[in-house]
C-alpha cells in the first residue's frame, strides 16, 4: 500500500511556516529610519560674516575719508602754478563742496566682496587699501553726479595760460573734494548709523538658527540616532559661539558708529577750514 506520509509532512511544514510569518517571527526585521541631515550653522555664519564685512567696510570708509582729507589739504612746496587767484579758486572748491546730490545715470556698480571684507575684520590698519573698501567707496561716489567744477576743462582761478602741472594739480584737488563731498557728508555717517541695526539683525538670525537646531535635537533624540544627535550637539555649540560673537558686536557697534560719525563731522570741519586757508594764500 502506497504511503501518503510525505504529503502530511509537507502540509504540516507549510502551516508552521505560515504560522511563524503570521506571528511576525519572519519578515519583520527592525528597520532604522534615516535621519535627515540639517545644517544650521551655515546660515548663521553667513549672517555673522555679513555683519563683519559691513563693519570692515564702514571702518575702511572712515579711514578713506581721513586719507583723502589729508590729501586735499596738503599743498606741496615748489609747485609751479603761476599766478593763481586763490580766492577765486577757493570759491570754485566751495561750489563743488556745496553741490547738491543728484543721482547719476546708467552707472554699473562694482561687485563688493563682503566675504573678503569679513576676513579682514580683525585688521586695524590700512583698511582703506582693501579692494572691497575701494569698490564700496567707488560705488558711493559714482552713484551721484560729479560736481560741475570737477569735470569742466578750465579751472577758475588758474592763470589763462596755466601750465599742465597747474591744471593737473587743480583738477586733482577738485576730484578729491568731489569724492569727499559724498563720502564725508553722506556715505560715512549714513553707513555708521546703519551699523547697530545690522548687528542686532545678525544676533536675531543666529538666534533663529540656534532655536531651530535645539528643537531638531529633541526630535532626533527620540528617534535614537546617536550619530545625528552628536552632530547636532556640535552645531549647537558652534551656534552658541557665533551668537556670543554677534552679541559682542552689538555691544560695540553703537560706540563705533558714534565715533565714525564724529570723525566724519571733524573731516568736514577740516575741509571747510581748508577753504579759508586757501583763500588767504598769496
């Protein structure tokens, strides 16, 4: 008689396997959900770098003004200017200085590297020589029309047959003065006033990133991803350092802004006193 035992064994085996799968013993290995990697530091660092860059540009602008004031007031010995009518030349300078600002047409501004300026933040000397400061100053001066005295061919007060040396000297003074009328009277004090609000804005942006990182940390701690937790804790430590730096700049921005504003006012005073001195020359 033929045995059907093999059939009984197969059925029993199939039922057992189905029972195991139904109970979750097979096919349900633990699956780890990947944690999204988030960078909170980059935006915070960008905000602080922007503030440092603006800080550098403002200080560099103030240094530029001081340098150009000295350049304007200095009159070299041994110049062959001929018989200059100094009072008339002084009037020419004053007219340039008092020319109202009028927006220039079709001027393509130079790109100013805030990142390069930020890298020079700790420098205390020669800030006026930074390319970013030069480009920023150039943009400020050229966004308004030059005073007419700085662009006309013949300078009032020079002899009718003035030498090339005399013409170059007079035009040079007017060009520097035209720059100063923008930088000392408008750009320096305006940007100095904007420094403190910019510092406060940077603190706010860094604080926002810190709050987001802290909230995200609580989420991934519940998910049990130790690597992501450690990485986020490192970012939080960096953010706290950035926040501390930004807060320090908030503390110094107000005083520095006042100092730069005072320097611009003093520069203006020196220039107007220089007009008087030039008018008394013989």
